[in-house]
């Protein structure tokens, strides 16, 4: 499996895990099992050389998930979010990406 190392460079995902294993492990120690390694890698890459900011962003995401448990659970079950009318759901449906058609040079 390939991943973007930079905006213009792809490399094997296992190589990225290996290169950033130490930073991933630091986040894992702080966050426990709240994220998979691939998600932690995203924070590491997004906040490269700024581990405190990566940790802060991950904690903010966890806080959002905690505050919006009903939305997270609905998404896990692939059900509509609670509290929306059929009209609102139809409006949202028109804005959602429903398929993947490949990638350009930039992703």
C-alpha cells in the first residue's frame, strides 16, 4: 500500500510507519488505544517536528468524539445522524462524495 510522503512523493506505507515509529509510539503512550497507527501517523505527518501540536490535535479529536457520541455511533452503524429531518438528510446527501474514481498526481 502506498502513501503520500510529501505533496509530490509517494512511498510504501510500511516505510512511513518505520520512519515515524518513535513519534507514533509517543502518541500511543499518551493516547492509549484510542487511535489506530494509521491515524496516529496522520497526526505525526500533519504536525511534523511539532509533537506537542500533534498530541493536542489528537486530544481535540477525542474530545469531539466524546462530545458527539451519538453522531460517531450513527456513523459506525452507517445510519443517519439523530435529530435530522428527511429534508435535511436529502440536502446532506447531495453534498456527500459517494464513490472514488481514482487519483490525480496530487491525490
